[in-house]
C-alpha cells in the first residue's frame, strides 16, 4: 500500500481497493487529478523560490524542495508500505546528509485542512524519519489564497500517528479482502475516476441512491422501512411512502410522489410529464421571435470566467450549421473589452430572452452589469431576460436519468460532444494548459467544447418547446 491508497481510502474504501486491484481499463482519466498536480507544482515552486528538484539526489544535494520521491519500508507486522511525499522541505536539523533535514509537506485546495492532509503527513513522516535518520516533529500544509502562499504547521504528535497506524491496518485488511460496497454518499462519486464502473453495478443492483434526490440518509430510511431497491420503490404506494417520509414535513407527499415516479422513469426508460402547461407555453411565446443561448466556462478556484459563448437563434427552423456562435475570451488583462462585447451582443436584440442551463450564467451577467455601474432597474430588466432551462426541465419533466446535469439530459436526447468524455473540468484543464503553453490547440478545444455546450442547451430547449407543440 502507498500514500495514494491511503488518500483514496479516507474518501471511499472501494476506491482504495479499485486503485490497488481494479482493472485499469475501467478507470477513466480524471482532469481533477491533473489540475491538482499542476496547481500543486506551481504553489510548491513559489514556496521554495523555484528551488525544486526530483529524487534522492536532490536530498543529498540539500535542495530546498524535493518532489517525486518514493520510499519503501516496513511499517509493522511485516506490512510493506510506500510513501510518496508530495513535497519535502529543507529545514534546520541534523540528518544522514548533514546539518539539515526534511519535513513532509502537502498541498491543500480550499480552506479546510482535512484528515486527508493530516494522515498523509503523518504517514510520510513515519518512513521518512528512519530514512533520513532524523526525527520529524511537524509537517506543512501549503495552500494559496488570493495569489498568496499560505503555510500551516501540523504537529505530528503521538495521538495522530497512532490514529494513522490504525487506519493503515484497516487499509491493509481492505486491500487484501473482497471489493467493498459502493459508498452510500454518492456525492463523492462525481469526481471519481471509477464512476462509470460503479454506476453500472449500482444500476444493476437497483441502489436507491441512483434516484435523483435520494441521498444516503433517505436511502437508509427507506431501507429500514422495507424499500430496499429502486424496483420496490417504483411499485410502492405514494401515499404510504409519504407517511414514511415524515422528515420532509409539509413536502412529504410531494417528495413521495417524485421519488416513486422518478424510480418508475429510471427503470422503464420513459420520461414522465409533470403538468405545468403555463410554464412551457411561456417559453414558447418568449422564444418565438428569437433568443440567445449563453454558456460560460470558468475556473471556480480562481473565481474567473474565462470564456463566454453566445449562440444566436432567429428561429427554431434555421439549420444548425447556419446559426451564429460567438465566443468571447476573458483574459484578465482585457476584462473591460470582453464585458463591453457581451453587453453589445445582449443589447443588439433587446427583447430576446437568454436561455442557459444552471444558475452560473445569470449570476455572472448580474456581476458584469454591477461592475459596469448599471442602475438597479437596468440590472433587473437584464436579469429578467434570463431563463434557466435546468429549473424549467425539472419543473416540467421527470426523466429516466440519475441526475439532471446538462450532459445527462442532452446525452439522453441524443446530443454528442465532439470530444469524447468532455466535461467542464476537462475544459478547465485545457485552459490551464493554454495559460502555461500558449498553444492555440488548447484554446480551440475549449471553444469547441463551449460551442457544444450551447448546442446541447439548444437541444433541450427544442425538446421542451416541441413537446408543448405536440400536446396542443
Ligand atoms: S465511484 Fe463512488 S463508490 Fe465507486 S470508487 Fe469512486 S467514490 Fe467509491
């Protein structure tokens, strides 16, 4: 076992097992991991004034920062372990190399220092101590806020080391045993490289957490009431289920009906129409004389929207290839210029609604308008043109899907992204690559991805509008 297995184990036991024994062909490349590595290297490099070198030789030469070291050793009871310290930082002391020693350091994204960071540091220190012949009292957690490097010192005391030893024992047991169950907390799965593999098994076994809106707590409540899988849920009485769901108080019957219908749709593969004729009618009327589709690509860690994409639709009968798509790149240095272009587009068709998927786009436009000193009334009138299709579809349809993300819904409608397995995080990865290399290929990929996002949103709009037309 190694540091990476420990990290995975803290998140999900099954992930640690799959990382160790799983068939690699079932694993999907994760842009999150790659983004993390790039950010990590940049911050470490800044922290060590660019004096970062790789491997054992770097320790012998006494460089300030050392990465890429793998150390093996015997932990206890003949358990072999390998540590892969993210970074070793030179400090005062005495070691086998001379009048200095190394401390382990880890990178932290966000504000919260978690078990993952503490355990990683403690685990690294255990093998590093004997390797460098020197005691390690503390480890470092390095992060960056507002472009400033932050360092937190962690006391690697006995209590923490004991805890880690116990976790390592359980990890060892887990890795030697059978594959653990899928985690109850499926939120963890969204950025996991084994997601596809686990999703397949979960659907085959009828896990309740596959049903939109059912988290681990609701699933346990249902199981304790004899509703153990999606099949049972789909054929359950809505009224009886409502009585069981007392934790949802006033909404309990509404939730019960949603859960049962969602389970029925999920199993049958058939969508279910919730009757709210007025809303869809409204969409039909509002978009009749033209509309925009708007989609943003952003870097949430940096709070930066790097690309705005507009698709102009004069009417739904225009051929797709004749539609005009306009990408607006938002480099930090030309912020004013991109804001001006966005407003220009929006005001070139003052009456047109702006269709988008999710809340980000509307929030971004309100912020831009504030930044440009628009009056309250102007902001209000601009914001009122935005129509969130994500809210719209959830209000009017129950779809045979696990979730209602842009990808899930439009894929179900038959839409395909040019790039296989494309995702927002992959676009972010390309953006980071573009900033480092200035290679236009990455920019082209991002723009194509954003264009596809716009067309995917259009496909959902067409579905909503055309189904309304059919009924009338
Ligand atoms: S997809 Fe979910 S259950 Fe499967 S390994 Fe990843 S986190 Fe665990």
